[in-house]
């Protein structure tokens, strides 16, 4: 059988997308999220996964060679605060 397809997941959150990919036969090479609670949750459920608790902006792939030459880059959307989604403006009734 061929080697399993490998992926890197950024903005992983609690690992839901990565769990789905694992269920589909992919193997996680690296999961990245900046939230300590998210990283702890992933490791509580999948202690054998390679989880990096770091901001994506600071991530340097060359420092993590396991993140290179993967088959898929998956990403969750980072949580956006409601005020940022509205452009920082508040609305008032007319």
C-alpha cells in the first residue's frame, strides 16, 4: 500500500478538521494553533500528534522540516470578534 497522505493544519482550534482528515485516511504531520487551550485539547485527545502552540505569523516552516513536502495544507478560519467583523463600528437604532 502507498504511504498515507500527510497534512499540515494551521489555525487548528481543538482539532476537529484534523480529526476528520484523519478519519478520511490522512496522517497529520503538524498542527498549529496559538491558543494554549486549543493545543491542550488536541493533545488530550491525540497525544501522539505533533502540535505546535505558536502564532501562524511567527511560524517558519524551515524550523519544522516535518511541515515540508506534505500532500495537503488545511486551515480553519481564525475566530473573528464581532466588532472586527463589522469593521470596528458599532450600530445604533435609527
